[in-house]
C-alpha cells in the first residue's frame, strides 16, 4: 500500500508537467530491464515459430 501513495503522487506531479523527468531507482531499472528481456525473448520465439510454420 505504501507504493500506491507514491505512484499517485508521481502521476499527479507528471500530469501537471511541472516535472518533465525523474530518476528511477535501481529496483525500477531492474524491473524495466526484466520486462524488456521478456518482450525480446517472446518476440524471438514468435519469429522462430513463424519461420518453422513457413517451412
């Protein structure tokens, strides 16, 4: 529940456009990297499956 308040405050600050950027914590960067890795892996798998179907 602690993060909900932080997320709401961050969203409010960004929606005013008073703050144009903010720094991510190490944990947030790791989560972002994790999601990119998953997206890339799924995309590579799908591309490989499409190539197999074309054969």
